[in-house]
């Protein structure tokens, strides 16, 4: 007997509650350095300059990533203004759209109950929540790839007797690939193509290309993605080699110049932490999915191949960052939700009780850590607030898991999962708010507040031997770099006049200014003093000195 389905009104309440938890706290914390500052400033400069083709960071050409995330954020700026929450709106929307796709696919492949459980797992998995609330390009990539994965799963399921293929699936596949390409590059084509080929070889499904109708994918790429690549290459002849060769092939094959090398097993602990609080259920989910795939569930097999390929592909890369494996979470969430639906409630209750106990212990350890002597050197006000915030975050998880354990003992499996999911979401939100009180975050916020009264319409700002990337966004102006290159090295090779190589060459430039402000390290301030540069100190901190041209 199939499980009872919920009414539309119950589902509406579920999605409304999830949306409130998902979107309401987007304005906090302040922007993280460096990623959020970078992905706020590039769209701000697009809006300011009117050039939506050539991405620029601090007025310097920046070709590391495609433009979809920049465009979405710039559009949010145009509609709603430039705020922290509009910087994070596109990742949050991408994450929510991904949850909706998970529900639609889970209901189609399994049943409504398993689909809802999959949504709860995905919506509260630590890595997924974090990347939906922090402005990076990875959630946009995950959303595009999930569109493609959804289309592929339904295409392979359509090969079963009695299954009809929707005519729109090949187009959906193409749109997903094109959006993924525009989000983060060639990986948007590679992952769906490799997964489809692996599935075809493993299952000997030689007709899959005919059902997928790849000409629709080609058409979507030509219509949606190709125009930007042609335009940006026409305006910037140096783009193609840097973007396709250096940023894709060299970054994947070599660790030189990227400083992102991690061991082969790097993503295993990342996955273990990123799937919390559901990690301990993953082995059962994989076993259940493996048995179902061997029994003939073709779409479940595709989910396993998808998750496995993403993990292996990025593990073999010589350049690894934590967010890279987020595209495997939707597949794992579907498998985990399906496994939870089949769990005996008492067994699920034991899992939840264990999560509650561990979370409570972590909260106690976090509170106790405030007495560690090494922390005494930190900004006490900021550190005490952040420590309390992190402790409260884990207590909220413990509370949600404890309530869930009680519900599971009464047989309310979905209610128990919801309680744990809400606790995990509140953990993520509380931890992010607590991060706003970490000493380095407060230092950037305090610096920004101190600088604003000194800025006039024509004030020129310099960043000396350092680059706090949220600063240009908060100050609403670019910063002339002195002695810093970092990820802007390629752009500065094309436009060397936009930066100053070192402090000695900066000193005469500073002498010529009448309205200027500079942020520097204390040692740079002393060097400029030695060089006789006229300066008036307006702000000092352990890591920063801010001066104006008197």
C-alpha cells in the first residue's frame, strides 16, 4: 500500500516555512573576505560602468569565472539596491530552486514522503546551507547541474517499459548544461556528459543519446552561453587562453601557481562534515541505493554514478577547494531521503538521540574553550560574543535532534526529520551570525565605519600590500593596489598602469595627491614615514593603519 500523500495546503505550509527559514536572515553576517567581497564588487562595477561583458575587480580585468552569478547579482542590485542580502540573493535562490527540483524528482522516482525527506536532508546539510548563504558561484553551478541531472534521471527512467518520455526533457538537459557552463565553466558540460557516458556503458543503454537529443543541448549552448563567450573574446583577445587553458586544464592538472593542493582523500572528510547532521545515515543510503540499482532502478543508478563521478573527478584534481563537491549533494539527499523513509522509526530515533548528545557535548566544549589561554589574546568583546553564538548554534541542533528523537519513538518519521532539519538550519544560521563577531570580521567592519566620514566624491583610495576585498563594495569605490597582485595578477599583466608595484614607487604618487586615503600594515606606515611621505593617521588597529593625505 503506497504511503498517504499530503494535501496541497500541507505542502504549501511546508514550503512557506522553509522559505522563511531560508531567506529571512540573508543580511547577516557582514560580507566575508575574500570571496563575498569579490563577488559583490564585480557586479557593483558592472552596474557602475554599464559594461556587463568584461568582468572587472577593482577596475582590473578578471576572467577567472563566467558571468552568470555576476549578472544575477547585478540585476538584484538594479532592482533592490546594493546590500549584503542582495549579494547573497542569487546563491539563496539557486539553493531553493535546487530543493524544488529535488522534491519534483523524488516524487517522480519514489514517492512524496521520500521526496519531502530528501528536501529536508538537502536543505539542512551543512555544506549546502552554507553555500546557499555565502556569496560564491558554487551554488549557481550546483543548480545548473541539478537541472541537467534531473533531466538525465528522467530520461534513463523513460527507458523502462510503460514509462513515457516528456518531450521537454532534452531541452531541460540543454538549459541545465548551459546555465552550469555560464556559472563556472567547462565543468558544466563535462559532468553531465561523463555521467551520461558512464551510465550508457554500464547499462549498455545505447539509445540514451537518441532520447537525450543532444542537438537541443547544442542549441541551448549556442543560444544561452555562446554569445557572451564570443563577445568577451572579441573585446579581450587574451581571454580565451587564460580562461580555457590556464583556468581549466592547468588548474586541474597542476598545483603550481594555485596554492590549492590537497591530498587525494581531501573530499572524504569534507563530505562527512558537509552532510551533517545526516552523515551517519549515508552508508545505509548508499547500500539501499546500490541494491535498488542492481534490482533495475535505472534512475537510482544514475544518482549513484552522478555522486560518485563528482567525488572522483574533483578528488583527482590538483586544485581542490571545499565547495567543489556541492553538486553531489542533491543526488545524495535523494538517496538518503529514500533510505530514511524505509527506516524503522526506533532506529531513526537512536540516530537522532546520538546527534542530540554529540551536539550538546560540542556546545559544552565550545563554551569551555573560552578559558583556553590562547584565546585570551583575541579581541575579548568580539570573541566572547562569537563563542556564545557558536555554543547556542549547537544547542539549537541538540534541541531539534532531541525533539526529533521523541517524535520518532512515536512513529512520526517525517516530523522527526523536520525537527532535526530545523535544528540544523538554525545551527547554520546561528553559526554564520556568530562568525560576524570573530575578531577579523569586526576589524573589517570597524575599519569601514571609520573610513566613511573621510571619503569625499573625489577621494582616491589605496590598498597597500594587502587587499581587504569587501572594502571596495562597502566604500562604493575601487581601491588602487600597491604591492599586491594575488588573483589579479593576470589582469595586471594586461593593465599594469592600474596598480603600483611597491611602497617606494607609491611614495611619490602619494605626494602628488591632494585628496587621498590609504590602508596599510603598520610596517608599511613606518617605511613611508622613513621615505618622508606626508600622512595623517585616522585609524589604527593591530593589523591596519589608515591615513589620509594632509
